[in-house]
C-alpha cells in the first residue's frame, strides 16, 4: 500500500496520476509434508501478497485487490446437526493459509492476504481489511471494501453492524466513518454520503424509498460511473451517520429462509464522498548548473476528491437448500445472476482478457472502478464451517483466489481550488488598493507641503529683493541730493562780488579768473555725479539681471515647483470658470424672476385662460436649462403672483395651447411646490393630477423635466401625496419618462421623485410591481454623479423600509431589490469616489444584510467583502457600527468569514 502523502504533487488543473507498480511472481515452496505425493496440493495466487505484515514484497504490486477470508463460528443448529463431523475448513492464520477438506484424507490449501479465525474481533477485521483502504481514501484515492460469501456467513455483521448493544461489535462502516471524521478538518473539508440497494436489478435509494429507480450514468470521456439521482447527505458528526445507517437498514429488503432468518435480498452500497483541501507546490526552481535551488514556487490550493464504497453483497444460495419459492425465488435468481456476472468480470480481469463484460449487470457497472479501475479494493470473503455447505464454501474461496489476480491502477484526483485562490487574491487586491490610496494621500500631502514651502521661499526672495532695491534706490537718491545741494551752495557763494586789491588798486581780472575756475570745477563735479548715477543705474540693472537668473535657476533646478505653478494656474482657471458658472446661474435665476413677473402682468391684463396668445411676443425665449434645485432662488415674485392671480388660474395655464405659456406655468407651479406650505393647496386644487397629465401627454423635454421636479417636491414628505401619486399611476409615468429621457437633469428629477416614493413603507410591493426599481436601475445608464446619487438614495430608502418591515414581521422572503437584480450595481458602486453615492449604497448594503434570508445571495454576489470593508474603513461612525453589528448578528456571514479565514 502506498504511504500517505507519498505521491508527488503537480500543478495541473486536474491530476489523475497513476501509482508506479512493481510486479513479481510468488513461487510456492512446498514443505515435504505437503508434497503432491502425499495427496495434498497447495494453491497460491500468482500476484504477491499485498499489505501483509512481515512480507518483504509488501509494495511489489501496490494496486492488487487485497483479499481476506473470515470464518464464521458454528451456530446452534450446526452444533447439533454436525456434532459428529469435523469442520470442512482448517485455518492456519500464522501462515495466512486455509485448508479445504475434500474428504477424510484429501485437502486443498489456499493462501490469502489475511486469514481471520472465528475468534477474530471486529476491530482486528477492520484494521486488517478496511483501515488501509480508508487511509488511502484520506490521501485522495478511491477505495472499495466489499464482502462476498454464502448467505448466512456474516457479511452484514462484518460490514454494517452498528454496535448499539456492544460497542466492540461495530462493523466496518461505522469504524471507517470514525477514522474519516477524526482525520478531516471541518472548516476546509467535507463528507457526503449516499446509501443505495440493488434489488432485482433496480437501483433504489435507502434514504428515500420513493426514489426507487435511479439511473447509472457513465462519463464517456473518463469512464467514471456515477448515480446523480441518489440522495446525498452531508455528514458532520458520527451521530448523524448512525442515524443515516439506521434509516437505510430499516428500508433494506430482507427475508426468512432455511439458511438465514434475516437473509438480505439486495446488494447494499454505501458511498462516502470525501473532499479535502490541500496545498500543492510546483517543482523546485533549478539553478544554472542544473542543481535544484532552495527556491520554490508558491503553494497553490488544491482539492482532492475521493470516494469510499462499502458493498454488502447479498449471499449466494442454492434454491434446494434455501427453500426459496414464489417471489423469493425471483429474488434469488436476480442475486445469483448479478453475482455470476461479477464472477465473469473478475475471471476476465484475472486472465487479462481483452473484453470485460461490465455491462452484463448493474452491479458490475457500479463496481467497474473497484475491479480493474483506479480504486484501492479490499475484499473479505466469509465462509461457514459446516461440511454440508462445502460446495458453496469452495466456490467462495475460488472467487477470492481469482479476485487476488486483479490489479488496479490507483490514481489521485486533484483539482485547483479556484474559489479559494480567487478569495485570497481579492483580499490581496483590496490591501493593495488601500495601500495605494494611503500612498496617494501621502503624495498629495507632500505635494501640498512642497507647494507651500516653495511659495514661502518665493515670497521671501521677492521681499528681500524689494528691500535691497529700495535701499539702493534711497542711497543713490540721497547721494544725488547731497551733491546737488553742495553744487547749489558753491554756485550761490560764487555769485557774490569778489574784488582783488593789487598794489592798492582793484584788479578786475582776479575775480573773473576765479569764477571761471569754480565753474569748471562745478562742471567736473556735475559730470562726476552724472557718471556715478549711470554707474548706480548699471548696478541696479545688474542686480535685476541677477534676480532674474536666480529665479530661472530656481525654476530650472526645482521641476516640482514648476509643476506646482502649473497646478496653481489650472486651479485658478478652474476657479475662474466656476465663478463664471455661478454668474451664469445667478443671471438665469434673475431671468426666471423676470419671467414670473412678466406672467403676472400678462395675467393682470387678460381675464381668461385663453388671453395669453397676445403675450407670446412679449415673453422671453424658453431656456433649455433649468436650475438644479427648484425653488432655491428668491420666492417673492412667485409668491406675489400666487396671491394676486390665484392657484386655479395658474393651473389652468398648464393646459394652454401655447408652448411658452405652458412652460412658464409649469415653472411657476414647480416653484410653488418647493415650499411645503403650498403643497397641500396645490394637491387639493388638482395640481398633482395636472402635472401627471403633462408627463403623460407632452414630449417637450423642458416640460417633463420641470414637471418631474415638481412631483418630486410634492412627494418629499407627505404620505398622502405619495399614495395619491401611486394611485394615479405616477410611478408608471415616471418610469416611462426615465426610459425616454436622455437629459441628465430630467433623469435626476425623475430619480429624485422615485427615491422619495421608495421611502414609504406602504408602497413597497406596488412600487416594485409597477417597475419603479427597474426604472431606477435603468437610470444609471446616464452616469452623471448627481443622477447616480438620487438612484443610490432611492435604493437606500427602499432597503431601509424592507428591513423595517422584516423586523416587524410584516414581510418575509428575499429582498425585492435582489429579485430585481439591483445587487450587482450596489456592489459595483459601494466604493464610489462620490461621497453621497457611497454613503447611500453603504446604508443599503447594511439594511439588506440585516435580513438573514438575503445572506446567501449577498455572499455569492460579493457583498460580504464590501460589508467587511464598510465595517473597517467607512468614514461615518454610525454606518461603520451598523455594518459591524450586522456581520456579528448573522450566522451565515460568520460561517462564511470563518471559512474564508477573514480576521474580524
């Protein structure tokens, strides 16, 4: 038997790896006492013993069918009837031999893998026959344990004994499940069981008696045999398995014959499917010189699927001995025919025949994998000691001898666990996304810091340069003023009369000469001052040049500052654009007020509803845009119009044939509906009905947009208004408008109206039946953030009402949102960049998760990961706490998080 985990694992999508075999022949060596001349013959099977203790050829033929023989002790009837006769068999368990007595002087000797006496305990039988197969099943191989023998020789006792009265009597089925449950991990592994019986060539379900004709399906590609119609029960503990066996045994067919008071009339088949998760690793990475490196490729999750089949065959019987008649005779015929077909298949396999008649019987089709297939098979043949049944005993022994010649090709079936790998990769991607967001935030903070520092440095340089320039200018100016002052003083002093006395007489030439000298000196000083001023100007120009070079060096040496300058310029341009848009919006608001005043004047001049035809030329052209929030502008002109003209007069204009009059009228009604004080009067006067009529009859985009906005205002708070909108078919009209419209503002108004209706607990079912949810989901095609925000608000309102109804016991079953297909969009946009969208969707997810019936849909749709993210990373404490409470309160979510190994 191959050792556990002894097969190298390969990274392939599906691995069917045969175990290597080494064949050898077993040559019998007869002791002198058993030579042919003494009338005794020793019969040995050609393959070597498999799995027997002490044999040095234990692994010679790893795939050979292993056969053990068990002798039943004499019963009370045999002790009386055969008191004067010896047993027909003689056991030599230490030599693994059995001698069949032909007569008083002639014996036939047979060797088996194990020989179990009548005193062998159930535990020893299990360890010798079934435990190696169970261990192979836990390693990923298919395995079969089968009991064959005459009726009444203890097959059912060996396999199916429950041990309720004496635990030491537990059979192979019970002990196998004990070992399997002890070895698997409940978190990652699973066990499922089917229990069938083959009765008169009909495959029936012992766990569901009504399922009495189960087909056998064979995969044409792989040849694997399966019974897809059988009941499959997942096993969690030994107690549930025992209950399953009790249920199956209660439905199994048995009868009283001369040979056995409880003779099984069908073949019982227990199928145990084991699914285990393991880690597979690729081969070692080889170095350049060919030596294997210590580096290995990462582990990949694999799933091993194996199957343990325990078969309790019905006993073969001779009609004259069993006394079967009537229906029991037909049962015996079917039993003997199926066992005969099994014997033919084993004979063909033992003789390496080209054709094996597996299709002659349903029993052989079910056991195709056990004999000549890929399963590790262990057969126990049961015999009785009575010489009266020596013929049946000999037939049973020969069946076991032929079975020992059958060799199987053992294979492990492994598949990659793509789901587990996908979950791990999703977690890694989420971590990388979070890390990327943190790094992006840190980068933005660093850019902001560099920007501020650069601005500070630039301001400091400009301030220092301005100070230096001002000081230099003041210095030059002071020097110049002092020089000019000295020249003026000298000029004044030189203008005074100077006379020179020479030899007692005035010399007129003396003063003239001195004045010309002083003038020359003054000219020289003036020229010097002019030169100094030119030098100062040149020095100032040099300083300016140096400042320019410094600024250029700063720009060339610090590329990031240059980029920041560009960013600042772009921000300034964007700010300028926003200011222009604000100016445009203000002008539009003033224009709306002007239009309202114009309408009031028109109403004052004309006394009837048809008098607006003369005002067409005086009204300004209708704008294609409309303010996003109706009624945010000043209300004084509209209120004045409302008081002076009257509501009925304004509503009558909604039906005007003039398009301009109709558009201005619906705008006035929309502005009036924005004030809660006017809403009741508008509804009582029939304004809501008129607005719905506009949606139904007019195709003008502006009319529909403003009418939808007015309906949204009327549906904001009053439940009576909401119910009236629903009663008059408002949701259908809004859905039709949403389907036809392409303008983002129109879609935003429609989505806002539906979102307000979604907040009413009484309208949930009708809202969904009339297409409200599907209309919201259809609006997302627009993609505009404002529109998506209204859609998300509507879904959050609807989910909140559903959660409240489920808590109060009013509603049960899956969420209507999930039924209408809203969950994929919710999960896709749960982490949207826009805060309003993200906040509403996070609330919707939390409300949906509060109802346990939605848990499986949310897990399969990927919502669990978003709930975990919300409970960890949501910026709002109340939403984060709600997600945390929801995850902790749901058993389904907790189980899935344990299975995914999510630390929470």
